[in-house]
C-alpha cells in the first residue's frame, strides 16, 4: 500500500541485502552483533535510487559493510557501526557500486 513501509526483522548475525529489502526498514533485534552487507552490482543489481533503512532495535551492534568493490560514501569496501540501540540509517544507491549512508553513525566510514 502507498506510504506503508515493510518491516523486516533480521535475526542472524549477518545479512546481505537482497531484492526483498527494497523500500524496507530492516530491524536488528538481537543482543549479538549483526553485519548488513551491501553486495556488489553483479551480485544484486539494485536500481539507482534504491532506498533501504536499517534500525538497531536490539542491544547487539549493527554494522553496515560494503562488499569488495562497493563504495560506501566514497570508501571502497568500507564499514561503519550504528550509534547504538534505537538508532537508524538510510542506505541510498547513487551509482553502480556506489552507496550513501546517512543517519546515526558511531563514527566515520572506515
């Protein structure tokens, strides 16, 4: 339905973005760390303008990582943790293997 966003709960310690994540809010809910990986263009050809949100609901640190060859805010293969429980970020694809992360980050993309 228009203006309704799908919530997806991530319970594993790692998740690679896939087509079903398009336009969703991914929630990490556990007490263990979770890494969400942005795959390269050949693995998952998301369209430019794709938006995926991630929220750290649980106490386990959520980290966003870029697969090899993927640029996250200009850093190839970079990663960054969210700032803490109840924090969130938006991931936007802006070009082939180029993504922007905006939101509550624990530090700069490394």
